[in-house]
């Protein structure tokens, strides 16, 4: 082996890309050629220094949010799916009641079992996307105040529900404010709380996915999600807060919500 | 129509699960290719949108090199669009650059040359960023993104032999700049004390 060959191959050697035969040849050359031996040693040291310098970057959180949000189906697409299936569901129940077209209904019920699961998932994905969107600078709140008596009236006329706004400061959940959000292209009230650095979005609407009692817990894209129905309203709590702390939050909210606050 | 929407959602979910874990790697390459944060972020965003569009034709083998290939194309397209100073990787002749930059000549071996100066992270980053393309891309894919020669060849769209010669030149240039940075920053007399003896 000559120096010209060695100069290229020694990189393959230190990168572990050389077969045993060539590796031995390069090493043998380096024994007799001090020039190549020096290069080998110095490139190895450089490689180690680069590995030790941790040159890998971490994508900033706002970029991660932006990319994630762009990979979430737009609301319009979900709407088209729902509006397609809502009448079907109604006609299914209607058909069942009068006992006609039983086989058709059976077939429809099979489809619905599948579709409703997906539809529920679609709403869940949208809720999480709304949470991620809200974390971008300037998106969290439309009305920023820790005063529940300011937040609650703010929703009047903006959404068709009167979302319960509860002061949980004593329980170390700070009320940050409220926001009007859109899920499934329907206006939804979002009440924003915070514990330590963790933002909690509490989405409240009359119809937001299927009714759930008791609370359903899941984790979507790394966010903890709790959903339940109470007093004619659907609640979704989303946060990066630990699961047990979010459960605590849900319990406190659920306990404080009047039994029939309902639609206004 | 409804089934399309359901399929599309399932597809997006599959794509997110497969592609999002590589976000840091993609962003890292973008930072070194674009050399500034906001251009890098735009390139990453565009890369993921393109990748989603082409996800159906993705047949593997590995997601990371596939995403990095798309990112590289996005960056080169951006440079081509701007048509200014930055030269797209594809249009650079390796030999031409090597002629312009006589770093290929190695310094003669002598005892003090056997010392590779300790450099901090910021200096190493800057030295890598200052490498011309396509050598910068090759060294980042190798040393930072940890790709194999074969994967680098796929990403850069060149034979493995070209990858090897690019890496050899990249390291030679880097080492030369590394030692220059040493003389520029080291105080007289302190060079030997802070150097790494080999």
C-alpha cells in the first residue's frame, strides 16, 4: 500500500468501514510510514473530539409543535367525515325502532362500530392538536386573567355553553385565562390552567366526541388526555402534566362542576 | 369519501410515528446546511411536508437516511431558488474546490504538528460550518448524523468511492482549519500546555 491509497483508506479504517484485509494493510503501512501514522492518530483524535463535543442539535419546542401541527389532518376533512356519518347513525336508530330493514341495520351497526372508534380518535387527535397549537407563542389565551369572574362572562356569546370556570389556585392549579378554540370546526371553550410549568387546556363543549362516564384516560403523542361527560357537557383535559396530577385536576374540576350547569 | 378521510388519518398517524422521532437529526443537518436557525426550521417543516406527500412510495430500508435525503433536496432547492452566494451541493465540482483550497497538502510531520489542539464545542461547530460543500455535508452526515458510508452515498446521490474521497478531504480541511484556529486563539507559550499530546 502506498501513501495515496492509505490517505483515503485510513478514514474508512477509523470509521470502521474497512474489511479486515484492507484494515491490516493500512495499519501495516502506518507502521513503516510516520507521515500516515501521524495522520491516522490525529484524525482519530479529531473524530473523538467531535464525538465528545455533542454537535447534535435538539429541535426547538416551537419547531416540534409546528411540524406536529402540520401533520395533523385539517378540521375540514374530519367534518366531511362526520357530516357523512351523522345522518347514517340517526337513520340507524330510527330503523331499529320501527323494526324494519333489520339486516341493513345490522350491516350499518357493524360499520358504525368501526367508524365511531375512528371518529372518536379523530376528535381526540384534534383536541391534542388544539392543545399543541395553543402552546405556540401568543396562542394560549384570548382573555388572560386569573379572575374566574372575568373569564366566565367572556365566553358569553362566543360559545353556546357556559363553561364552568373554577378557581383552583388553592390546590396549586393556577387559572391563566380562557380561549375560543375550534374543534371539528365547532367553537369550543378552552379554559387554561397551569401547574408549575405545565399548561392544562380544559376543553368544554356540548358535543365533543362520545359521552364518557366515568373518565377515560389515554396518552396521545406524549400528552395525557382525560375526557368525561358531566352535567350535559363534554370535558377534555390535555396536558404534559404527569398522569396522576392530571387525574387530581380532573377530580377537582368534576367535584366543583354544578350537577346541571349545561347549555345556556 | 369517509373512508378516504379515515385512511388518510391512519396514514398520517403512521407517518408521524415513523418520522417524528428523527426530528432532531433532521434539524441538525438543516442547521449545518442552511447555517442559520430560521432557514433551518423552514427547511425542516418543508421536509416533513414533502416526506408525508411521498410516504406512500417510501419502501425503506431506513427512515432516517430517507428523511435526510429529502431535507438535503429541500435545502438545495432553496439555494437554487435564491441563486446567490451559496452554491448548491450538486453543482460543486469536487476537484475544482480541491484546487481552490490547497489544504490537501498536508503539513510535514514534526513533533509539534502531532498535537491536536483542544477546541470547545462552539469552535468545532464553527469550523464544521465553515467547510465548503459538499465536504461539510459529508462530514456532518458521518460525524453528527452517524450514517454509514453506504447511507451517505444514498443521501448525497453519489458512489461510495466519492463519499470516501469527500470525507478524506473534509477531514484534511477540518484538521488544517482546526490547527489554524489553535494558533489564532492560543496565547503564546500556552499552546503546548492546553494541547492534547498524541
